[in-house]
C-alpha cells in the first residue's frame, strides 16, 4: 500500500507538470495543486499536534520530496542485498 501512495504522488506531480506545459491558462491547474498541498499540510498539522511534532508541518513538503526520491533506492537495495535472518 505504501508503494501505491508513492506511485500516486509521482503521477500527480508528473501530470501536474504535463498540464502546466500543455494547457493555457494554468490558473485552475495551479489552484488544484495548491489546494492539494494545503489539505495535505492541514492533515499533517492535525496529526503532528497529536504526536507533539509542531515544527514538522513546515518541513513536510521537503520531507515528501525526499521520500519520493529516496524510497525507490531503498526498494532496489532491499531487492539486491541479501536479507539478514535474526536469531
């Protein structure tokens, strides 16, 4: 399920870039993107208040980009590197 989350984020950003390049005027497209970001940050704020991480909300877009770049490397390394068995 976590892989589907990352895949949907990649599709959203990829389609956003494609629509900005192909469609004019871009006001509606940019508005939908900003609305998604605001809703996502609101959800992060509500959940971070529950766990006591108040400063995480402003950095969440940066963390999301890092996760989208880092996660494919993590998946590939788990496929390549032999799994260690714990006793």
